[in-house]
């Protein structure tokens, strides 16, 4: 995985600055970055779909909570 993202994040950088992060995220389509990470984790397509579903549920819950306030 290191070789795939070495051009985005240097190993010695503890955190990314917002502008650098925005540029890194735009450097490749989000799905391609997801695939690199999921491949390194060894996730199957079913597990990847579960991750996306879970994230969508968390976003929905957060939006619902914000609407209550």
C-alpha cells in the first residue's frame, strides 16, 4: 500500500493539512483510493459493500440527530 500512496502522503508526515488532503483526494477518484485500501485489508466485495452501507447509515443517523436539535 505504501507504494501506491507514497506520492500523496510522505511517511514522516504525522497529519495532513486541509489543502493537501483536498488535493490528495482529488488526485484519484475516490473509488480507486477505496480499492487500494480495501485490497490491502483483503476485503471481499460483500465486505466492501457492507462498509459503504455502514458509512451511509452513520451519515443518516448524524443528519437525523442534527435535525432534532
